[in-house]
């Protein structure tokens, strides 16, 4: 049976508060970064998750080792405290975010190249029309 887990880490990055959603399913990790702006309250984060989780664009999945969580409540509390003290996001998450950025970059390049070619073709057609109009006579 495959387990699926989602973890949200909220941290201060530059002038804004950001959140990183880490989704682990079937040994694969995918990540999505969200910018909140001002420091979000717990209620605001919860509302964001309920309303916008389906709209999030996660990165392509990368291999990740799934850690088995302990059932001991004291150990869980200790791990939660340790995670709160740790700053930043994991390196696997950073790699997944980088892959997502590069994927978007290639899509942008492809779209701009197509637009550039379409504009060149339009200019060429316009120039050809003008040449034909000049040679039609009076």
C-alpha cells in the first residue's frame, strides 16, 4: 500500500513570507512554492489550503526516500519541534523547484520563439502585399 503525505513549510524569505508544499507519493517527491506576502496566520494558511490546494502547480516528481514516522507521541512532538527550529527547505525540494523553474523557462522560450516567427511572417506578408500593390499600375 502506497502512502501519500503532504507537508507545508512556511518561512520568511526576503520581504515576503513563503510556503513550500512537499508532496510525497510512491517514493516520489514533488514541490510547489507559494508566496503569501505578509505573515499568514494559521487560519489564513488553513483557508488557503482548503481553497487553492487543487490549483497548485507541483514540480515534476523526483526520487525521494520515504521516512517511516514513529507512533510515539513524544517522539512526534520532538520531531515537530526540531522541524520548526530548522530553517529553509530541503535540498530535494530545492532540486524539484529548480526543475520546475527550468521547465517553465523552456516553455516561455518556446512560446516567445513562436511569437517571434509569427511576427516575422506577418512582416514579410505585409511587405509582399506592398510590393504587389506598387506593381498593379494605375
